[in-house]
């Protein structure tokens, strides 16, 4: 899992290699990023507090869209860790921060839909999924409903 | 990299766990799949010939869509390996095959846009990207152009 520069938003689009290696053109916004690079990237809030890490990217098989970026949050040495599913649009890469910024206070994030490692949560469940997207005020990923 | 069952198409949508673990409901089509599961999945053609392996998922930062699934093809012990960028829609999971099926002969795949590990190919280049999508007769991922 890489924690080097990775972009996911409109802020601070930077330059990084594509697969296998592309030209390092810092003058041009680079639209694409490897899912491998996104995973493991740190997540902060606007106050610069470290909130967690992007653990997983959940893709919609039919449309090929990212349905959720799952962030791990809290816990200590793997115990008590929570997972926060986030809409892709909630992640904004910040070059200075060296990670993603989510525009939420720590309290707002603690109140967000989340689950622990021992909980059965089905991200395919549109009721749950809509709750997540509503919380982050984003249009739901599943346009079929 | 997991080679267990992973879905990316309309064929044989199977059941697999979400993150961390979801209900194993084989009666219901499960729309979502972890990018980690997609990577490392074998790719075959309709004749059942092994073509390669999905190496990487390239995401569009702005829309959160998969722009390319990059498949490694050919080579021996890592030498002479080629990368084939594929549209997401070209991948169809086949439960019996235990991997993705791309509807191409080996010859068609050999003639497809590809690059070696020492070549500089920029997947952000829309000219190159359109060439890939045209080859697979798929609508280009970048709707802005």
C-alpha cells in the first residue's frame, strides 16, 4: 500500500506515473490514478487532523464506477477500528497535506455511517448506501434507483 | 493479489463478500466488488484460452469511473510481458471459467493496443485512449471530449 502522492479530486491534481510508467508532465492535469495508489492513502480533515486511511475501493460491476471508497478510522493496533464508506466525490487530494481531505469535523465523521470489523454491513444494500450518500450530501452512485 | 471469484460483468454475477464481510446471498445479484479482488483475476477468451491477468485498475479522479482495466499478457517470468489496457465493459466474469472472459481471439488480442514495461505510454492521452476504446468498440470513458 503506497502512501505517495495520489489524487482523487479537483484540488491539487498532481502528476504521477500511470501503469507502467508515463511521462512526468507536471504542467498537465492527470486524470487517471491507479486504484492501488488510492488504497493506503491518508485521509485528513480541513483542520489537518488525520482521520484515517483509504482501505478499499468498491466498484460497481455494471457501470465501472466507484460506489464507495472505504476508509478505516480510529482503533488502536487494529482493535476497535471502524470502516467509513465514503462517496468518491468526498475525497479531495491535497498536495500540501500529502493525502485526501474530507470536509468534515472529527465529530461529523464520528457520526457518519460506519461499521466495525465484526459487523455485517452490506454495501450492496441501497437503503444503507443512500444513507451514506445523504450524509455526505452527494448524489447516489446507483442511478438505476 | 487474489484470484478467487470476482465479477466485472453481466455474465454470472456471483456472490462474494463486501468489506469487511457481507451476507453470502447467492440468490441476489451483487453489484459491488473490491478493486483488490479484480486485480489478480485471470482473463480468458471464449475458447477458454488464458490470455492474461488483470494487473491494475485505472480510475478517473473526477468521475470516479474505471477508465481502464490493465491486463498483463504474454511474456515469461516477467520478461517480454505486455500490458493491454481494456475498457471495463470488455470484462465479463464467468463463474465456470473462474475468471473474466474477453470476447476476442488470441490474434485479435495480439493486435490490440498494448505496451511493454519499458515503453512510455500515457493512459491520460485521449488520442491513445480513444484508440483503445475504438478497438474494443466501446464508448470512450472520457465523456468530456
